[in-house]
C-alpha cells in the first residue's frame, strides 16, 4: 500500500482467501452459498462505518430486524459484537495473562 501521504483510507481484502463459494459449513447448501451472501453483515458494517463512523447502532439493529424478524435484533447485535471481540487479539497474536 502507498503511504498516508498518497492514500486516505484502508485496504480490505481477502489476503489469499477467495470470496467465492464458502467452504466451511458443516451442512452446506447446494450449490454452496457465496461468501458475499454469507458475510453480508460484515461487509455492510465495513462499508457504511468506513464512510461514516458516527452511524448509530440503531441503523444496524433495524437492518437485523428486517433480515431476521424471528429473533431480537438487539440481542443478535449484542451477541455478534461480543463474538467479534476475539478477532483482534487472535489476529495480533496477543495473549492475556
């Protein structure tokens, strides 16, 4: 990547992983689901929050309510948020003592 004097933003890419059809499901659909369909919420978060990091959580709660009307969107967002907190320490190689 070019330095901050040339580029304002960040790079988000697969880093060797192909965003084609998913290969990690224990009970896959046939044909396998596209990664873009499976990870839609992650891509939506990165896209919208990178453009405007001040967006309120309510926007995402409403989106989840439409997509998953059978569950509490607040609890779903809370659960996904908690689960995603493991990614930075694992990615950085940090360990807790």
